[in-house]
């Protein structure tokens, strides 16, 4: 049976010691984030996730969601847990007070989000778009939607979905065939079918808001083939009285089937059919419909990708906890490392170096990535704050935008790898359902696929995030890190051997990106490097996590000069060394591969890949 203890101590260490959020009073909402206040939020949140959501999440995987008479029935306990979750205020923690939230900074919601995904991912996915949809609609929708729809989403009374994918197209959204036909009352009639809709139907709430991508036909009934022709529409599962907000009859959308999946069994992944469903355009102006109206969906996707990144952190955390628990109990072989004594026939396998490598690898990733995610949450808050200087807002926004695909892809890749490595600690027992670690591996796999497959994230980094604005975001990113590394060197506070290793890897990544920049200017684009885009993204991921570990090591190295470190802090120092010793060298191999390229990948035509 799986065990889980929320990483509250690590949350508080990152907030109070590493990021010093209590000192960031120039950012709205941060003035209240004292150590005492953060404890008052995180301790009860941890108990709720450990005691309420975690058991429900385990049971939901066994039971699964079912489609009965055209309606989705969620696993036992889901409905009660969802009501309790929303009623306790955890969902709406970072929503503005005027929308029914607590108005806390999003960094607090990030920590709650990690616990929510880790303990009950399938249940969490039913409400994963509530807040991003509420924010988007509050910014771009007509007044009646802001009045009647947004508050229900913000409090979890209703949930939301994003309906993008169709059977013939996923990422290439310009191919979609779903249409939106204008109606006399200003609404639209949606015709088409969408697949892979997480939480497309359920019994948790009375209503669901579907945000649907569709094209508006021209006067001849034809639709365009460009991305500019795609618009966003709001379809309510039940029609809404625009004057009173009352729920009316069922809309013309229904579930035709749900997928049978590898993991996240408790969440219904639906095929939704829209048969003239009433819809409302999102993003219209007084001048009519704008043809380039994908902005609402992009606003939601950025939140979704950062949230998905946290799933990789959470799965590495729970995998490491369970692998360590097992490894301390399981005995096999004798080892000179921390031997149990001659009276013992065998030592706990946690004493074996290879087992430790797997467990410490997951621990080092989870805690380094968590520090990275929370630092980025601070940057995001500063970038959105009116109190931050305009130039600084641009710099911070650039870095958040640059790291969004990196975090989404690298964190979910590495989180899955860590879960798999920790399953290996269990040996044959890990491959059975008895210990539950196989559920962690199955569930972790989806993060590499949804909210934009990780290969697409790598291409986005290479083709858009890096070259945009004359490579400005990369320059901001590199300069920010280089300044801190130079300060570490000059101060003499940090372990100079670790600083030197990091500086060498950072310089190599910088030279590699400069090569790509120069070649792209000469060759009119970055196309020659697409085959190694994934390697580039991983190099960025390793570098940014290592930077945060270097900061933690420096902090504790300084503290150790005047006080004895706690066991928690000593462990942090060792994990920082582990990441820089074991993971950081991969940057050298990745950069070599990037600079050399993979010419062979383009030498065979498609038919040449077949075996005759």
C-alpha cells in the first residue's frame, strides 16, 4: 500500500529560507506571507491531502470512472471529497476575494496544487481548469458570463474543460473541423466532435463549462485552413439564463464514450459530440468577431502547463518516499556501506549504492524542481505586479515564458523516470499491484503527453521562445544566472568546486545556444536543429534545477559557518552535491550532441524506414 507525507517542511524551507518571500513586500499579496501565516495554511492543507484525498485517490484507481446511460459516474468518494475540498477553500486559495477566493499569491496555490495532484490526480483533473477558465473568462468574456459563470467556476460549483483535440488532429489546431454557426440571438451553434476531453462529464457538480475551439463558416458555408480562423467558444453542459444565471435544459452536447487508459483511471477522458450546442464566442469586440481569437486558450494553456509540471515533482516525491520506506525494510546481501553488523544475515537494501542512486535521484529532482517551480511562481507574481518596474516586469515575464515549456516537459519527463527508477527498488514486488508503486508509474506517464506533448514543448522552445524578440528571453535568463554565479565566485561563500562545475556547464550551454543563434541567422531559421530540440530542452532543465540547488548549497554553506546544521539541512547539502555531481555532467553530453546534430535522422525518406 502506498504511503504519502506532504513535503511541508520543504515547502517552508523554500519559502522562508531560500526565497525569503516574507521580504517581498513590493509584490501584492506577499506582505502577509510570514513564516507563521504560511504554516497556518500548509499544515491543515497537508493533513487534508494526506487523510482525505490520498485514500480517495488510491481507491479511485481501482474502481475507475464508468459511462452509464450516457452519464459518467465517478468512483465512490469522489463527489464527497470534491465538495469537502472546495468547501475548505483549497481550490480558490489564489482567486481574488471579489470572486470568492482568499486572494493569496499563486505561489501558495502551487504548493496546494502539487499535493492535490500527488494524492488524487484523477479527481484533481476534474477541476484542473476551474481557476484558469475563471481568470480567462473574467478578463475576456461578456458581462453576463463574468457575473453568472465566473463565480461558479472560481468556487468549484461548476468545472471547466478545454476541448481542442479531434480524431484527425491534435497539436495542429488549424486542421480542426468543428464549426460554429452564428445564430440570430448572438449565440452560435457548435457542430463537431472532440476527443481526449479530461473530465468531459461527471457527477461532481451540476454543470460543466466547455471551452471549445471551432471555426466560423463564411457566407458560402466554408471554413478556413489557417490558425487565424480558429476561435474559442463557451458551451455550457446545461443552458444558462443570461439574465438570472439559472440553469435551464440540457445543451446539445453528449458523451459518446470514455477512453480505457493506462493510468488516471478515476478521471473520465471523454469523446464529446456537439450537435448544434448553444455556444457563446469568447474574445469578441464591439466590431464583431476577431478571426485571430486563440488568445483565451493560450492564457489557459500557460497555467495548465505550469500545473502539469508540478505533477512530475509530485510523482517523484511520492515514488521516493515509498522506495525509501521499502528499501529500509527489505534486506538483501551484505555491503561495506553502513553495514548492519556480522550478526545480520543481510543488510537493508537502502545501504546498497545503486539503490541509493535511484532514491536520491528522485529526491534530488523533486526538491530541486520544487524550488525551481516556486521561484518561477515568485517571478510570475513580480512580473504581474504594478509595483514592479516596467523593465523588470519584461525581464521576469521573458524568463517565465522561456521556462514554461522547459518545466512542463523536463519535469514530467524526469518525474516519470524517477517513478520508474523507484519502482526498480522494489524488484518484482514493484511490478505487482500490492505496493502501489505501479500506479504511480502509470499515472506519471500522462504528464509527458497532455497539455502539449513534450516533443512539441521542445520545438516551441527552439522555434519560438528562444528566437523571439532577437533572443531576448535567453539573454535575460543567462545574464540572471551568470550574475549570481559570479557573485558566488567573488564572495567565496559557496563551495568553489561546485560553483566551478556549474559555471563550466552554464558556459557550455551558452556557447551551444550561441551556435544555434548564429546558424539560424545564416540559414534563415532553426530548422536544422529540430532533431536535437529535445536535448536542448533537457539541458535547460538540468541547468535551472542545478542553479537552484547551488543556491540552496550556498545558503546552508554560509549558515554552517555560524551554527550546526540540522539533519534536514545536512541532507539538503548532500542532495545538492548529488545533483551537481551526477546530473549536471549530462549537460556536456547533451551539448555535444546538439552541436554535432543528428544528420542521419533526415537521410531516409519515410518509406525507407520500413523493413522490406
